[in-house]
């Protein structure tokens, strides 16, 4: 896991335990950051939580030392950044915290959400405080670090000259697909479509794909984004025509092309905006790493 990813990792994963029982000075320490302790038992709890939350993102099995070092680096970085935010008089309002809390709860019912916090050894109040700290760090970077970054016309022009492909709008196709479990089912649905059932209705009624509820519409996509079977069929299929049944590993597909857009040149204003945004992101990442160092 990169230092950037660790520093901006969701607050609920990393820091809840590190604010508890700071008055117990006899507890073993792993670090003290400008007088603020990080206790060994709290560190172990956070390491356990990190492994639980991000099993694929932490260092590979067998590198326990690397995991511990990464977590400790993150906790130290976070303390320092919070102190920087305090010195810069960064303030996060209650409304911002509540909005962030509401976003975190979205898609959960109350019982499931509270159970999720309990499994992480978090109370709602501790979770909100963690969100507050995360917002403070983000706001500090936005207002006091990133705000000083500028992208010049010369940098944009140099990037475009070095990457002429940025000027090209790739060939795109907008299509619908419909996924079924067996070839027999797919052929039966194809017969219904040929008999007058619209592709949208067929997708909503029969498709196993989540986008079936939207009529199977996958949107406007360039070549190479979707699986090869999609590209092979949809970029050669005439508009408004339904494909034959296509068998792949995860099922049997029907495709219908809605629209095709040939390769062309992007408007220069659009290119410049996208290039500027890309350069700015790179500068923000570099500036953040420098600030942390």
C-alpha cells in the first residue's frame, strides 16, 4: 500500500482506538508524536482492524514487519497532519461531519450499520470523530497545500506534444446486452425478441446482469473497455440489430447496438481541460508526498 493511500485511508479503519485512555502513561508505547502517545495495545487493535478491513490492500502474507511499519508510518503522518491543520486554523463544521456520516450510512439499515461499527470496536461518536479528522486533513491539503499548485499553458502544450493521442476521440459504441445462464434460455429469449418483445423489456424481464433493470444499456464505451466478446460483436454489428447468441465463460449473451461513433478529433478546449486536470493530479500527488516527507 502506498504512503498516499495509507494517509488518506478511511478514518474508521485506522485511528479510532488511538484516542482512548491517553492518561494511562504506564502503558507501553510504540511512538510519541509531539507529546501525543500511540500505545502498543491501541496499535495492535488498529493493525487487527486494518487486516480485517483491507485484506487485499495490506502487504502480502509473511511481511508482518512491513504491515506494522506501514501502519505506524500512517499513524505518525496522521498525527503530524492534524497538528498542521490545527496550526493552519482549519475548521470542520458539524454539518460537514453529519453529511459525511450520512454518506457512510447510505445503503445500510441502522441495525446493520451499528453492527458494522461494533465489529470494528467503534461507537458512533468515535466514528464521527474519525470522520472529523479525515475531513480536517482533506481540507488542510485542499486549502493550504493544493491551493498553491498552478498548471501553466506551457506545461499543457508540452504534454499534448508528447502525447498526440490525447487529441484523438476513439471509436465508441453504445449497446445493450442481455445475460442468461443457458444457451437454451438465450435462444428462447431471442425468439421472443424476434417475435416482437423489445430488447429493453427482455433485459428487464430475463437478464441476470445488474444493468438488466435499465434495459441492458451499458452506455457509450470505447473499444477495449468491455470484454473482448463485447467488442468483437458490437463494433461489427449494424445499429439496431440484435446479435445471435454468444457463449462466454459466465453465460450466454445477446447484444443490440444503439449507436456508433467513429474515431475523430477531440475539441481542443476539452483536451486542454483534461490535460490540465491530469497534470494537476500528478502535482498534487507529488506535493502531498513532499509535504509528508
